[in-house]
């Protein structure tokens, strides 16, 4: 099952390594690109999500406050390791990032990218 219409803020399951739909491992990620880009290109820009490093986030990490709403199994951190992949490689939607986490992610991305 693939996710053909991913939206900004969706938490999705992606193959790992990326761009390998037949990969055995799967990892969560958040879609950080906007809907205009996603629908116009057939691609999404994602940031990986990890459950590791929760206690001491590194520079460039964002700790999700509402990880349950996002469909994640435990406290999770978004990493600043942005990647672009085809929407057809998304395996499924797990949930969505809460409004307050979207606001925090927007500030985080501006800080990471110096925008």
C-alpha cells in the first residue's frame, strides 16, 4: 500500500534505505514539504523520525511534544536530515503532526536552514 497524496505534516512510513521500496526496514518520517510541491512534483521532502536520543537531543533535532497524535509508538525526535523521495515510495500514513508541533517544526526548520 502506498501513499499517493502525502500532505504537509503527515507522519509516514518510508523504506530504509530511502528510495528502495523493497527494503526490509521501515522508518517513520514527517513530510515537511508543502502540498503545492508535493502534488506538483510527485515527490515529498521528509525529515526522519527516531526514538533514539530522546534524553539528550542533538543540535538540529526537534523533540515531538504530541508524538501520540502523530501515530508514533513512543517519544520521538525529528532529525535535520532532509531527503526527497517519490511519493510512490511512501508505504503508509501513520498519523499527523499536531498544530503545536507543526508550529515548532516550522521554527525549527527556519533555524536549521537559516531562513
